């Protein structure tokens, strides 16, 4: 904490007025234990000082406690210094007291949260990210760890540079260093994002549902080739959907139960949904796949919303056609807006997660669009990308810590 001038008595600090009011920065170092913070301020209370700021960090059992206070008014400053040092020594702690004037310097305009995910997070990549932040003119005001499992996740509070500028600079560095970096604007809206909508195939689940159906029809390789081209954005999704579904013609409807049993959730999917629900979020899915599977997932996972294409069935067999409104790239964005309206959540406070080109409109429409293990065209266009195989790491992009995840688990029966 670097002091800068405080406002004169009776003046609002927000007004930008200041004076050279003397202050003391009291720093305490040592082994953490209960009662240190209370003890320090009980010691300072004898000198009638006012508290201007406090920061405390504990890392591997070692404490750093900083208190910015006004000068004593009932005794000489030297007496306060001697008393604090004596108190610290009695607890086998170290103390440092620095004289200065005023409060901390105000943070610069343009404030962002930078979340860095590593598996592992190396010193080299951390240095590169910090250097790139400085290179944009940004200042790191605070750093803390969000999680150590299943990835290491740390968050930097950065000021002094526009969020968009910072996001562009760090995206390049993250790609070069093999880490995931998300940059979002600071503000209350971050915690107010109360609707999360995600794609299903290769996002919520590890599979492509149409390929599971195709395996039972003996045309898996042909369908997989068309699916891959569509996800890369090389084919019109609706045309490719009709072409692939036509290959399923004649399959007995009993295959639906077999496919449902074959679906594999992405690691972390249950944790993501369980945590979001426990914290009051609404969660939905939109899919270019089929309601025959998404409706089952909605029931199993307790989702609030689900929409997908529907395979037509006649006389107990698939006809090779779909019925109803087609859920394609534009349809996913439209459904995101519909879900947000039904949930009573502003679009700017929604989160969308997807991996394919047909998710792009949805990702760009959401307040935060997350490309999850996505194709290159999607990673480049989304707000942020996650490239580790754990879906629950998206929680860290929302500022939710691992401790909060575990606490939310305790709220769920």
C-alpha cells in the first residue's frame, strides 16, 4: 500500500481534494495464528488512531498484515512504534512501520479481472502474463488464488487499461504460453450473471449425439466427417443436419434408450451445474442435437431450460427427418435471448459456453462467451477460451473459488 494524500477533515475523498495528512503504514510478518489481527489493532487503539486501510494475506501459514492508520494524537509517534515492535516481538513476529502521507493512490480507470488457468501454472507463464499486463500500461492491484484443483486458477485485479485492450494483448500471450486467460470487466454485474446456457455435444457431454445414433445405423464414419466439417464452419449447419439425419432412416426407436445410456458427461459437468444451482443461477442447454437426449439430460441434471432438434418418429422408427424449429447457429442465439427473457435476466448478465462454429452467435450475444476446448475459429472469436478438459473450471471465470464450490456441495442433498 503506497500512501497518497488524504482529504482534509470534513471533505469527501471522492471529490478529489487532498492534503498532506500524516499516516503510518504498519506491516506485520510471521507465522499465522488466531488473534494476531485483533492484537495489532488492540495495540493501536491505545493511541487513538483511525484505520484508513487494511490488507492481509496468508500463504502456507505465513502472514502478511498491513494496516494504514493516522498518526497517534495522544502520544508521540515514537512511543507507538516502540509499543508495536514490542508486541510483535512477544509473538515472534516482525514489524515494519513506514511514515508517509495520505491514503493509497486511487486505482486507475479501466478495471478488469484477469483469471489465469494453468495445468500446471508455471513461473514462466506467470511472469509472461504479468509482463504483458505491465506492457499495456496496466497495474496489478491484487492477486489471489481461486483454486488449486482440478487446475491452478489465480485472479489478477488490474487497473489502468481498457478491458478490451488487455483481453487482446493477453490472448496472444496465453496462446504462446499454453495457459488459459479470461479478461472480464470489474463490477457488480460479474456476480449478477444468473443464467448460464451451454452447448451439449462436446461441451456438456463428451460425445456427438448424432454419431452415437449413426453407430447403430452403420454409418458413423460418414456422419462424423460431415459433423467435423460443419463444426469447423465449412458447411451450412442446417443442410448438414438434414443430410446426416437422413442416414438414420429406418432405425428402431428403441435406439434412443441405447444412445441415452451411452452419453458421457464431460468431467466437471455435474460439479458445474450443481454449484451454479446452489448459488442461485439458472442453467440451460441448447443443442443442434436432439430432444430425445436433451430432455433426458434436463431431467437428470435438474436444468431449467433445454432446447434441441427433434427426430421424427413414425410407426416406431426414425423417418430420417427432423420436426419443428431448427436449432442452428442463429437459433442458438435466439434461444439464449428467449431463456434470458423467461429467466428475467438481462442478456449482458448471461454466460454462454460452446465449442463449435454453430455456437458463435450465442457466444457473441452473451455477456460472457466461453469457448470450451473449441475449434480455432471459435477460440479466436469468443470472449475467452478454456482448453483444459474440466467443465467446472468455468466457475473460476465467474470469480467463484474452489472453497465456494465445496461449500455449495454441502448445500445440495
